C-alpha cells in the first residue's frame, strides 16, 4: 500500500483545522473537506469509529475525523461526547451551573482522531486526554468550551495558541497519530 502524503481531515471547524495543521503540518499535508455525517450515540470510541467509516464512504477514500468530549467527573463522564449539544443549549454559564451542587469541578478533555484508509476499512483511533477543571468563563469565547476549561490555573481560551498546542488533548492525540505516520504505518 502506498505511503500517505496527505490526510483528508473531515471538518467544517476552521479552528480545529488550524490546530491540526499547526501540529501536523511539518509531517504531512493536511487537506480539508467538510462532509456532513450523522451523529450517532454511544461511547467516544464508537462515535469516532462510525463517523470516520461514514466519512471515508462519503469521500470514497482515506479520511481523518476528530471528536472532542468534555467529561465532568462529578457527573460520571457527562456531557462527554455530547458536549457540543450541551454547549449549544446551555452555554458556558449553564455548563457551570450543572456543577454548582458538587464539590468536584474536575474534568477531562478528550480528543479522539480516527483514521480510515477508505470504504470498508476499520478505523484506527488516536486518543489524547488532559485533566483540568470547569471554571467560570475567562478569555475569548470564539472556540467552543475553551473559556471554561482550566489547565494549571489558565483556561484554554486564555492561552496563546502555541502554548495550548503543546499540552491540549488534541495535541496529545495528534502526537500519537504523528508517531504512527512516522513509523510508516499509513
């Protein structure tokens, strides 16, 4: 099988695309396609694999997808992979209010990249996790839940992009993907 020279990252989110290119750009070309695939319910891993399978079928070729989750420890992992819907419905303050009755405000940011060689192939997962806490919003509000996820005293939104790209859940997952690519697995 020929080595990959380009990844088709399936996303319509320009911020995610910029982060992926910033982290992987010196290893492999990252192309972009926006493809609508239905959201299924399940575990983070089940959702990531199914999304990637469907994306590979939709573009009839290799696909890279990404799913992000935010797990509140006090809520036994919720909202998890459904964070986008929770954020859209409740906003940053509403997410905070979900934890107001708990002493534990710790959370884990989870990023799962899935790569599928093409239609009918089994996706491979690369997952990164970062421990933090849920706080009242601080910093710019232009990238999802970044203003409420605090890592070592600073929210993701308050961090410079380069600093975030060295510690984030997305970075950790991409390092695993990068290592896999470097080993010639693709």
